[in-house]
C-alpha cells in the first residue's frame, strides 16, 4: 500500500516541504529509505522499529520503502522519525489516511516512543503556513516556538502513543493546539545588562558607544588592560533599540536552526551579545560544516558581536568578516550545498596597543617596534576601512574613580539612541533601510547632502586624511547619525569633524 505524509527540510534559515512517501509491498523483508537521506535519517530505521515494538506494534515482514521527495535535496537530522513512523502506520492500515492528510509531522522518536525536540521548528512551521497547511504536530518542547506563527494550529506531542491516539480518535484534548503571545516578551528590556553609569572617566568612549548604537556603526576600542573596553562593550545591548516582532522571529529562526534555543524559551525577545574567544575557528564563526548550521556571526544577527583582543584572532578569521560587514549576509558554498544565513550584526572590537598592552608608556611597555608593528599588522587595511568608529581609552584617573559624577547613564544614552532611531525610521520609511549604516554609496550621496561650507570642509579632509571612497562615505554616514542624535536636520561642520575624529588611524597601524 502507498501513503504520503508531510514533513520539511531546512535550507539556510528557511524550510522546504518534504513529501514522505511510504510503500509496503510483498518481497524480501527490508526497510529502505531513499531520497538523499543523511546518516541520522538512515539510522531512523532502527529507532522506529524499536519504538513501534515497545508500543506493541510490529512491522510486517514485507518490503518497506520510504522516499523523501524531492529526492535531489540533501536531508539530514532526526526530525523525519515521526513522519516516517506515521507513514508506515498509515500504510499498515493502522491509521486512517484521511486523519493524517494535511498534517505536517516533525520530531525525533526515542526507542521507548518518546518524542524529542529537534532544531528548526520555527522555520518549518513558517513554511507550512505559507503552503496553506493548517496543522503541525511537533515535539512538546518545541511547540511554543512553532505557536509564534499565526494562522496554523501547532500541537505538541510527548510520545508516539499520544500522536497515534489523537489521529485515531480525533479528540482535541489529547493534543490541544498550543497558543502563544509574543507581546509580554517585549514589555521590558533585559534587566541583567549593567548600567553605563558604572563606567568611570571614559566619556568619549561612551559617546562613541551612543553613536555606534544609534546608527548601528561598527566600533573599535583601543587602550591598555583595565581601561574599560569590555565594560563598555557589554553594556551596548542595553542601549540598542528593542527588537521588533519580525526581527525577533528572524533571530529566533536562526537560533532554532542552530539548535541553540534556550530550554523552555519560545522566542528570543531581546538583542543578544556574542563574544567568542580568540581561538574560535573560522567555521564556528561563519557557519557551515558537514551538516550546515549558522555560526556565531549569524547568532549575533540584529545584535552585538564583540571581538575582544582583536589581533589575537587568526588572520583568516578576521578577514572572513569582510563579506558580512558589506552584504549583511553569509553565503556558504560547498559541493553538496549552498546556503545563506543573515548576518546583520553590530561589530564591537577591542584591542591593546601592543602585545603587552601598555604602549606608549615605556615605563611599563618593553615591546620592540618590530613586535608592535607585527602585532598591529594582524589587522588588515580593508578590515579597518570597514570599521566606522575608532576611539582610544586611557587609564582612568584616581579622581575620576572616586568622583560621584556618573557621567552618561544607560537611560540617558538610550534616550539619545531612540531619538536618532525615530529620525531614521521617519527618513527611511518604506525603503527597507533601518539604520544610517545601511546606506549604499549612491544613497549616502543623496541622503547626506552637504551645504557649500561643509562640502569644502570634506574636500579638505578627503585630501588631508587620504580617505578612500569607502571611508569618505562612512564619515558622511556617521555624521548623519550624530546629527540625528542632536536633532539636527542638516549635517554641520561640527558633525563632520566629530565623525572624522573617530576614523581609524591607518597610519598608526602601518607606521607605529
């Protein structure tokens, strides 16, 4: 007998519907799975056989063939266990084909029949809703995640026995549809993020952090150990604009596909902070692998990627940032697959001025000029040219440490960021552009128009600083953000001078 059930396969952070075709016929008793299955899917034969036996259901001594259509798509993961098992039970006349029709199944089955969580439920349910499928049965641990998608019923199952009973009886109370309301997730900011008021004596760096957060501009902080670089970086998520629901769903889809969803959490409702160690591999940072998954860069989508001790990262690892900084997307091409992962992150970097960290204080620094050049030379010009803001931190004076003056607090900085964000929302309404940093070259020339006085100033800066075309446009975009923070319609000379003061000093990196 031939039957068909529905499931899905992941392609990047999206999903495609897969038709699980089952045929049971006379012949030698074999159990074959075809349609480009990965190792985990081929192993499903033993899991399903044992799970059915432990639920008092024996497979017939016949030829069982499972086809995962379309057959030319590579498929992996354990989520096909449940649709294959349901397909076999339907072909055995144990289940009514009409009861199974139109339902998408996803889940791993344990040997005792337990249904265990899988990755990628959110994009799978999204794809099912787009295809007009009205119902999905997924693992109970993933049901809240899938329920975030409107217009489709999502039922969470804990065991194969529950699914079978529901399909036989049709009783809703066995597998009730899960409901979820994402709004409470966005009610409050993450209170665990510390306040900028705790950062003493680094007002220029805090100002740079405001500009970075307001326009989503990448930031590089240099300075000796203990100056507060990491303190500032870890507080930046607290002043970023809250995630919108579409952004939260997109970030949650990435976490779901990567298998990184926190247990018991259905939605990533706040911007994340990714801070990989400098020993991280290129694959872990970018993504990919034998079974492709998003990397740390994609987990920082719409959020903060912090690279501390930047020169200590491998040269190849740093250089792999070039494409996502420009395209906001990671493209991974292999012989067997080609996937894309979103990678629109806010890059925050920190580094010491030399290997020991204390240059130019020769009372503490014993590094030779060649050692310093070699250390700074690990960061290429093209990467520095893609960094919008650079600020130097000094050691904090004792007077600043003991002072009661808190300087800029997170609340004050958030107010500045939100003022600039509202200006950008109004300016770019209906264009798909979110922040000033998203502007392309032609858009920058149109949006960041200068008056004659400012045009003349920029001509002088272009020649004096030896700017590239990319650097020129980055100064204009940062100037636009500073003007938005100040509530100014026009970019003034003061905005241009402040923006140019944050430009990375390429001569310093080349000639120190």
